[in-house]
């Protein structure tokens, strides 16, 4: 890959695909981490208090809305990043067009 290909601005499709991969990975990892935390935390609480599945079930059910909230926050973060990348791309194209029209 040459230097000119690296500095070439990304197309909208590339930005969208990158954002989609980013949000999918982030949401997947967050969901797994929250669920594992709920399961192990519930099992620990159950062993402490002698309540076999009670805390585990409660924490797993509580992890569902927490995962949804994390998904929304991750989607908002990635959409802001897409918006900023698209604005940057538009500014670069505008600057290129102005410099080429001046010549």
C-alpha cells in the first residue's frame, strides 16, 4: 500500500462499515462482560447468603436493561464519530475543490 493510498480520505461506505464493525464489537463485548459479571456476582452472593439461585436470577434479569442502555450509549458514540468523519471528509473535498479552482 503506497503513501498516497493511506492518506486518501475514506469513502462514506468505508466509514459506515468501520462504524458498524466497531459498534458490533463494542456491544458484543459489553454484553458479555455485563452478563458474566451478573452471573458470577449472583453466584457469589448466593454462596454468601445461602440463597441458591435467587441473586443470580435477579442480577441476570437486571443485566438486560443495563445491556440495552450500554448498547444505546455505544451506538450514540459511534454515530457521533461517523458524523465527525463525514464532516472532515466534506471539508477536505471542499478545500481540494477550492485549491483546484484557484489554479
